């Protein structure tokens, strides 16, 4: 049976430890305190690609609403799209 770090059974982990090795290690390490590990390890996560600011435009067409998300770096094409959509 595999055991997790906290002592609970962990059937997903496969660990093969020789019983003779455990009998040898127990007297050597029995009186030593366990190393404290942090509960949280901070990581620096970066986005896969830079996020671009979006213009969000909601257009009501009868009882339906159309939401358009357009990059703010392209205002001319956004205006053209909205004008064509409104015709």
C-alpha cells in the first residue's frame, strides 16, 4: 500500500520500498524531527499571451441583445462593423 505525505492511504501512488530498508532506517531516523514543508508554495504565473483591452458593445435587436467584444486597438474596423450591422 502506498502512503501519502500526510499518512493517508494513496492508491494512485506506486511506491516499492523494501521492508529490510525500512527496518534499517527506523533506528537511524526515529528520534529526528520531520522537516516542516510550507503549505503553500508561491509560483509566478504569467499569461500565455498578453491580454488586450476590449470594447464591449451591446446592441438591442427587438427582444434579443447582441454583444460584440472588439479590441480597442482597432477602432476603425469596430465602427465599420457596427455601422454595417445597424443597416
